[in-house]
C-alpha cells in the first residue's frame, strides 16, 4: 500500500504472470472527480509509454466509480507487476548502500530513458487522457499534485504560459488565505519574483530551423529514486508510479530532479548542482545528447523552486532554498 493507493496482486496460475489492481485511497481532501481524472490520465500515460522503449508497466484496463458499465463499483486501474525492487539507494547484490560508482550504473540507465522520452515530444504542456489510439493520446489539463491546491488548468502552448499559470494561481490562493498562511506576504513576494524570472527559466532544446513551435515531454512527478525498479546489478528494469505524470517544458523534463539531488542538503536548506547531476549530464553527453546534457547541468532552480514551495517548510528554510548557494 502506498500513500495514495491500495494495491492487490492478481496471479494467473496458467502462465505465472501477475497483475496489480491499484485503487485510490479515499481522502475527503481529494474530490472523486479528481481521482477519476487521475485514473484516466495514468492509464493514457501507460498506454502511450507502451509504444515507446520506456520500461513502464503495461496497462490492461481501468474503471471509474460513477460509470454505469463499471461493475467493480470503485475507481481502479489494472496494470502489469514489474520485476525488480524499488531503488532506495541500495548497492548491487545485497550491498547496503550504493557508492558513487554504483550510482553511475543507475544514472547510465536513466540517461537512456531520458533520451527515449526526448524522442516523443508533444505540442502542448498538460497531461494525457485516452485518445483514439494509444500512440495518439489527448493532451488535456494538468494532472499533478498541484491539483490539490490549484484548479485544473491547461493545456498550454508555451512554457511561459505554463509557468505563468502556476505562479498566478498560487498568488491568488495566497491572497485568499488558502496557501502559506504562516508567511503570506513573503510567499506572495516569492511568487511575484518567480513571475519576473519566467522568461529566463526555460532553456529549450536545439530544434532545427524548420521547427518553430515549442515541444514538451512526459515527466514523472515523484522521481525520488524509489520509482525506479532495479535488478541485483542495478540495471533499471522498470519505472512505476506514473500517477499524476504530466507533459512539461524541456527544462523541467530533463533538468536536475530529486533522484540526483542530495536530499539531506535540501532538507537542511541548502541545494546546488550535485556530483550526481554532473555525472548524469556527462553520460548524456557521452551518448551524443549535448542538448540534454546542457539542460541537466545548467542549474537546478526549478528543482529548488518546486520542492521548496511544495512542502511545509518554515519561511527561513524556504528562503534558503530560493536563494540557493
């Protein structure tokens, strides 16, 4: 059982395969309409990923609580159970903790996955919903943890529109007393500052001269490391928990994320580019992906901003993250 869902295994004796049924936990803070939206979005995301080389679970079906054709009676999604174990910084073959060399094995596999995601751009920022074909999903409003405090919004044609909406909705909720109630004025000023920086916060891939529209890419929103399923040798054999995934600008999709962060430093109010960020950037460059490497090693502002403003830090701790090193 995870924080947001119940899981149960369905074993098939005839072929030994195992499916998972995932059922959202009922929480009075999350409306049923949002739960149903997230189910549909995760299903669409998994079906799309089946058309790629990203090692995500296959999705077999889903049901919505209010659907008269859903005889189960609750919202659920059926998916493949992947092999391996969640990567919680363990080393290979039973080693308790991964050293930097061990982690490079993980970063190498992650680099291949980022390169594969780059091969599948979208024309808008948002989240996926089922379309006529698995390879052609609908890009709709953003399904993410931001729904818990923000109104569903999007999709967006530009990174500037995407980030501006995020900032302005937060500012409205702060002014209404619904967010950051312990330091509303400071929080409002932070978002006002963020709004002034949006223009400079969106590096783009080096598109060809014939490509004159922005492109966006699937992003896993909870990429702390335990979303990676690894074998005994730390090969990545799967990526799980695509609930609330979204399609985002390149700098957010391919920039430094929580998996390569030093979480101890972040929780202590310090954050900067890490040796793991730079190792992943180097591996991307060695694989011929100079543009992805440039995004990965340019800066980690988005990691600091999204993490520092999405958790319940004090003002002093939040300010340290915003300022950076």
